[in-house]
C-alpha cells in the first residue's frame, strides 16, 4: 500500500491559491515515504524520476530529496537545465543541493538573486531555498557547497538592496555561512541596520544605506571568525 499512498499524494487535487498562500504540504510526502521498504524505495525512485521529467512539482522534488538516488538527481538536473521560471528553478536547485554538491544549482540560485529586474518575491524565494538547503545539511557539508565566492559577493550586494525582505534573507543566508544558526532578529544592532529607519516603507535614504554598509561589515567580521 505504501507506493499507492505515495502516488495518491502526487495525484491529489489541490487548491492553487492555498498552495501559494500556505506552501505545499510536504509532510504528506514524508509520511508516505516513511514506511517504504528497500524494494518499494527502488520502485518509488523510478516513479519519481519519470514523473519529474513529465512535470515537476515540489511534492516530487521532496520525494527525490528523501530517496537521494542518482536517477532522481539526474531527472532534477535535466529539468533545472530548462530553467522553468524563477520559482521552479529555485525549488529544484534546493532539491538538488539538499542531495549533494551542484555547481549548476548554485549558479541557478545566484542568477536569480543577482537579477534586480526580477520582483522581490522571486529573489527572496531563491534566498529562502538556499537557507533551507544549508539547514538540511546539518553542518555536515562545507558551506562552499552552497555559497561559492562569486555567490557570496552577490548575496552581500543583496544585503544593501532597496527591498527589506531581500536584505533580511540575504543577511540570514550569510549568517548561516558563518555557522550562526540564530535568527537575524537575535542580533540587535545588525537587525536594526538591515531594517533601516525609512527603508521598511519607502526608498532607503543615505542614513539607511550607511546602515546597510555597516551590516555588511558586521557580517564580514562574523564570517572571518
């Protein structure tokens, strides 16, 4: 019954608005995968890889992460290469990075974060996916698997972005790179600089931008430690 339960999760009818508002119900995948025996996992890997190629969604991506097989990884790589829009690209890149090192996945996230012609939603989504992938590693892998020197430069630039949420998630990603697992708001001075006095509800002024530069300096010092 376990394979059938997993397929039921994949084929469930879902409300697109609720999916957007609340995010996908990925624990459903975790529950369906929990009782698979080795033979069933092999069958599930084939099913997931085939379905990813036909039409990726986050439920398939989560299943691929949990299975961790080469055939699922290859299917994700193939779909990522097609660059299915910023949101799809960001989620697929996270799936791949959760499974292991990938220069292509890092480059895909970097391209989204550095593209200021995109809306803030697409850019913070990429940064959030980056943070999720880092957290999933549990410090078992080097941070360079996730943030290359080139990507680090882009994220530091995002710390000075006009949009508060881009700055916030960029700063948190860099804190994770520094090995800090606390929330940005736990760092009072740094959080204050990231917020800015006027930048939360309008265009940052010169005082705000000076604060952003100070935030960059603080984070750089933390990363050197």
